């Protein structure tokens, strides 16, 4: 009898959780960004929320069928695995040719300008489909959850008049804070591998980087978004304002390695939210790890877009690994290096989080993507960094500043340099000690980052938005924001006052002088 009662109560609780759940429309970005979004989707689904995911037909990470969500597939040849692989190799080859950081940044922006153009085409396809838009409107979603690296989700939320929640690390305007919070360039580096303690020349470099980045963003992205905004929302609306109007910003920042900065009340920090305790490894992988004995294991992964490296680089890396006693698990695609040692296992995919959480893991060789850095912090594993493009050099420079990583220039690296870096990080205790200290700080929070993110998503559902947390600063002109009009008014009033005082004094002196002349 008790068993039947418990069964009924369990079924009732499930029914109630589903019936009271919200409806979320998700407009994600593919590749590693989807890995982040999927973590949130899984948690929302476990809490009984109904989720619909908008995906391009060419997507390779976002599956068309899933028990977690209903997919809405838009026919579009957008960003896919082949494009990502080609793009990654192009960037690597250009970097190997000695291109400067500014040249690499321009190349990156030019290539991604086409991706933004495709994203706008996808939005146009949706907006022109009247039956689709009617069905989305009739579905009565509670909010739109999007990654604003591309602008589609912002447009969709505005068109459907829905609250907007951002899952964000970077945007097409650069750092997320630039759009919504004070941004003093005197102590906030913008990706130039600087710290919050800058010399005069570094502050000059920081400002120049900011100016050039904003120029490139406007030149390469603005035309796509401005045309779409004007077409569907009129000439008085601009994309930047729609973007700034989000209710909640779930920011993938972790101040264990980010520098302190001004923020806003609708910014929710959830850095490391995707990290979790390690699960047991597959049997064959566990056997390989245990075979390392007292020497331990090194993990190497270069992320989603850099699975394939040029052969000359892989030969040097493999030769370096062959010289050390540790076992190595290397996520690698492409031809097997001829210099590969017996201690190195090549795999197409690896359970990165679980391997980083294994007690035998000594070092993480990584390109410096945000996810990998945060997982290394979570598990307290020091890093040998091989940064390539985008935010990777900056992420790793912050880890170097905290004594938790050693960075190697992949364009000039040979096996001797790489082996020396590996041995330094493995045998110098300060690297692991500093990383474990960061790990302790990261874990010392009143609630888990994922729980914090979900709370605020559900807050928006319950309250129909979070307009009371949005600043009005972005609605102001530059003149009003910096009180230039007030300052000029006060200065004018002061000048008028001084002028009047001067004229009065002059008049008084003139009268006194005339009286004195008459008396004489």
C-alpha cells in the first residue's frame, strides 16, 4: 500500500512540475557555444520546462531530435563542421606565416562577417514565413534565451515581444560589459593580453585596440544588422539598442581569473557553470590512465575548431610527448604523427571534464578557450597553453598572471621548447598550488553558478521580464550620459557670474575713480 502511495505521489509531482513549467524559445550558436547552452537546457528540462530550439539545417552539434527539446529547423547552409575545420586551418596557417595580432583580428572579423550575414538571412527566412511566425506567436513562450554572438535571438525576441535572456561570453561588439556597464579603459583590458595594472604605454595600447576593434565591428557587421533592423522594425530602431534591452545577462565570467570591473544589477555571473564533479572513465581509458603509475597523465585538447593541426606542428608535439615518462591522451584528428611515442594515445573525442577531475592528471595542454580554462580551474589542474586566436591568448595571459599556466608560442615552438614547458609546469610546485588555490576560491560560493543562472531565468518567467534591473544609460546620448550638457551649462553660468562680478567691480571702480578725480 505504501509503495502504491509513493508511486502516486511521484507521478503527481512530475505532473505538477510539467504543468507549472514555462515555455522557453532558444536561439543558440553551434560548436562549443552549444555545449554551454545545452547545459542550461538540460537543467531547465529537468525542472519541467518546455523548450524549443531554433537551429539551422546545417548544424552539426545541435541535433534535430532530442528528448530535451523540440527543434525548429530552418533550411540554411550556415556554419558547419567543414567550414569550422577549414576556418581553423586557415587561421593557423596565417599565424604560422607571422601575421600580427591586428592582422589576425581583421582576418577573423572578415571571415565571420559572412557568418553574420548568413545569420541575418536565416532570420529573414523566418520572418517572411507568416505561418511560422504565427505559430511562434500562438505558442505563448515566456522568454527567448539566446547567445548574442550572433544576432538572431535578439531580433526574434523583439519581433515576438518576449523577454530576452542572454547566455553570453563575447558579443559581436566585443566584451559584453561594453554595451551595458561603465568601461574605464584605464584599468579594464579589452583582450590585448594586459592586466588591470597598466603602464602609460599599455593604457595607450589598450585604447588603440578598443578604437580599432570598434571600427572593425562597425565596418564588417553593422551593415548586415542595420539592414535587417530597418527592414522589419523601421528607421528609428537600431540593433545595438535592441541588444542592450535584454532583461538578464547570464555572463560566463569567473572572477577567479577575470579582473574586477564595474557591472550592472541585471548581470548574473555564472563562470564555470558547465563544470561538474568527474564521473568514472570508460574501462579502456581508465586502464590506460592507471598504467601511468606514479608519473601520471597529461591531457591535450585544442577545442572544437582546431582538432586538426598542421603536420609539422603535430610532429613536434608528438616528439616532445615521446620524451617524457607520463602517459598522454591527445584529442587529435588527421594523419598519425611519425614521431608518436608508445606513451601517447590519440582519440577523436575525450571526456575532458572527467579526465581533468582524475587524480592522476598532472597537466592540461590547451588552446585557452573559456570552457577549458574554467574546467581546469574547477579541478585544479595547471595548464600549458598553446593559444591560437580570438580570446585564447588573453585567457591564458590571465592564467600566467596568476602563476597557473605556462604559454608557448605555437608558431615558433619545437620539441625542445615544448618539453621544457611541460617539465616546468609538472615539476615546479607553484603552478599546481596556485591553480588549486583558484579552485578553492571558485568552489567557495553561496550557490552553484548553474543554480544561480536557472533562478534568474525562472525569475524572468515568473515576472514577465526584469525591466526594473535594466539601466537607462544606454538610452542616453553620449552628451547626456557624460553630463556634457550639464557641465557646459554650469560652466556657462559660472562664466556669466564671473563676468557680472567683473562688470560690477569695474563699474564700482569707475565710479570711485570719478569721485576721486572730482574731489581733487
